[in-house]
C-alpha cells in the first residue's frame, strides 16, 4: 500500500485557498457580465488576477516546505454538495506537494502569458473577451488540480474543456478556427466518458470518489475492477493530453491566438492527463496491465508526435507535434510507477517553461512576419529579431536535452528509468530524443539561419518589450529550471507516493545511458544541420516526398482513421435510427392519432346539446354502476 500523506485540517492562510480559484473566476465573470464597460481596463485586471493567485500560492508553498512532512497535505472542506443514502459528497480542496506545484506552474506561467498577451492582442477588438476567457481557463484548471475528489476534478475537467473551446475558436469568423474549436470539444468528450465511468465504478465499489477514500480502498479492489478503472482513467487522460488515439485535435488547436497555444501546451490543458494518472497512482499500483498500457501509450505518442514534428512547415504545428511527444515522455514516466512519477512531474514543470518560451517565441516571429507561420518563408531572422532568437534558442537547447539546460535533467531521468523498467521502452524513448533533436534543429535552421526568404512586403522586427520581457523570463526558467528542481523534487513528491529519485544536486548524474543519449541527440542535431542548415531551403515545399513525410504532413491520417472508426459507424447508426423512425415509429404515431380521431368522431355525436339526452345518459350510467356494485358483492 502506498504511504500517502493524510490531509490535516486547513488553518491560517490555507483556509483561504479558495481565493486561488475565486480571483480569476470572479474577474472573468465581471468582464463577461459588465461587457463593453470594461473594454478600457479589463485586460489589466485580468492580467493581475493570475499574478495575485501566484503570490498566494507561493506563500502557501513556502509554508508547506517549512512545515513538518506529516503536515504537507492540507484539506479544506468548502461545503456539502449532496447527501443521498450512504453517499455523502463534499466540495473540498487539497493542497499537497503535487497540487501546489501545479498551481505554481499554472499561475506563474499563466501570468507571463497574460502579460505577453497585452502586446499580442493589443489591436484585437475583442481583447476584453479574450482576457476573460484566459482567466476562466486558469480558474478551471486550478479547480482541477486543487480538487480533493474525482467529482470536483470533473468540474474543473469540464471547465477546461469549455474554456479551450472558447479560446481555440476565438477568431470564429474563420471557418477553420470554428471547426478546430468544435473538434477539440467533441474529441475531449470521448475522454470525458472514461472519467465518468471510472467515477461511477468507484462509487459502486468504494462508495466515494474522494482521493483519500479511494487510495485507502485501492489495495483491496478486485484486480479486474482496478484494471477497468485504470483503463477508463487512461482514456480520460488521452483525451485531455492529446495522446494516441485521441491526439488529432491538438494540431488543429493552433487556429487559436498564439498565447492560447502557449497556455494549452505549457501550463494547463495537456498537463491534466499526466496529473490524473499520477494522482491515481494508488489504483495503478494494483493493476500492472493498466500501468503498462499508460507507458505504451506514452511511448507511441512520443514517437508519433516527433514524426509529425519532422514533417510540418508551420512553426506552430511543429511545436504542437513536439508537445504531443513531450507529454508522451511524461505519460511513459507515469506508467513506470512510483519510480517514474517524480520524473513525470519534473519534466512537466521544465516543459512548462521551455514550451511556453518557444510558443510565445513563435508568436513573436509571426508578429514580425505579418502573421506568416510557414518556416519556408523565414530564414536569417536571428539578425532581425535578436532577443527572440536568443530566448527561443535557449528553449531549443532545453528541449533537445543540451547539458545543464532544463530538459537535460528531466528527460534524461525518464529515459534512464524507462531502460530500467522496460528496456524496449527505453530504446524507443532514446530514439525519440534523437528525432526531437533533428526536427527542432530543422526548425531553428529554417527560421533563424540561412538566407532570408520572406516576401518583399514583410519587414521582420523585434517585438515590443511587453512581449520580449516574458520571453526572457521563460528563457531563464528554460535554462535554470532543471538545476533548481533536480536537487529536491523527488523527495518533495515522496509524500504523494513517488519514490525519491534524481540526483540531489544541481550537477547532472552521468550514467552510460546518459552518455548514449547525448550521442544520439548530437547525431540528430548534426543531421538536422546537414539537411536544413548547410543546404539552401526552398521557399516552396517539394511536392514529391517520401511516404513517411506524406504521412507526417497528414498527421498520420488521424482524422481519416477517426472518421472511419467513428464517423462511418455513426452515420450508419443514424441512418438506421432514421429508417426505424420513418418505417416504425411514424406509422405507429399516425395510427394512434387516427384511432383517437375516429373514436372522437363517433363519440361527439352523443353530445347533441339536449339536456334530456344528458339526463338519460347519466341515469343509465348510474344504473350500470349500481348493477356492477351488486354483482361484485354477490361474487
């Protein structure tokens, strides 16, 4: 049985933990309700909201760190939602080592994205509504990670789905944006069914969905039921974190404004699946089959995302494929068990810095290139946009795992843990690291190096300070985040069941696997430079390409597979229902109507308007009733 911390009753500042959620939620409500009245200042208030929540979370984190380890989990019951028979449902929050790290990531990186958006969305006529949706997104994600039960998680889970739909389709005048928002919303509903079924099963078996009750009961669950719950939770995680086979929505989500992409990919939506699996560790410990499935799905996705990243010319879609891949690494680590949980969260945090850095950097490039996203139209931007180049370059070094940058610490731990758990998964994760180095080098060469390929009416220039200052802050995190976390995160998360792993120092822990990883990464960098740095890049994508590139350009035909697996079957079912309605239900309804109408036509002749007729009818009726009563007595 996992030794997890028992929550203590909230006291002091922790009694006001609900403010973490309430601040951005109230601001979002005010901006939406008051409408145009807040157009002139709403974006400023919305930017201050996550900053206020971050400051509050930081103070709580410090207090948790200073408290005895037994007090590292704090429970706060807000109110009783419902009592029905033996079931009792409270709405409560849980502030523990896992949730507080997520809160810091969401509010910290979210604040930086808000500040960046002040410049990026400065000329948008619907800026106030955009910032309201950003605050709503932050509030929903905070509900999700601070919940003390799966039911409250589900409230935040659905809130995140709503906010993502509103933001992805924010520019709904574009048909592609409207379609992308709908696609994300519908595909996530598939995953939501997994979470719902898992909760219903918990209620049936345990009588509760609170984390503490479920964790205590997990060792006593039948292995079959534990496996079933584990697979249902995995389905939910695949939907939110864009893991195979529910990954197709993530690439289309790039239709939203770039700050939305940064928020979804770095601090909010796609991290929710990793959180759910790690938080449900007590269940996965009882089901090796479901645990292995998590690791396999993560491994497949990290390779699929990397494959897609190699094939795209759209800078944002390359980064989207990269997100799929990096979340795949986190899911792989989460599927390893307690030995990998800390590494999954470690990489999630470092990824939050360097992926937000690169997405906002891509937005800066677009700002200087009149909104163009095609890397074949860039080149030589390092001279025109030096700050964007340097900060993006730091993110690039972090994601490929260059020594002493953040990804070097976190991703290498996952690869090493995968080798120890399942050597096959370790080899595949190692291959993924080499492919990551290749396609990210391709992106750097096509965007910042080589010859300028932009159109005559494009005049690349550095973004304003309100946009590049956030890039600098995120670049610092992309470089130093791994060093800062490496020395303590394993021990910090040991209270939520993770094994204290990692090297207790800012220095890297070099092993033979780490050396091999560096060699593979170096090979990927050299290949990317050889093909796209040393050689000229054509301004138009070549039409004759290999089947591998074609598949990558078409997202490995994810949309087609989804349509054939779900769309065609749904269409057949709809036609069957329509036929049953037309040939069965319609005649039945029409026949019923005909019978009633015919009887009405016959009976209405009795109502002739003569009082004597009604009197006789009443008398006859009374006699018949009397006879019936007499007969019933005799019988």
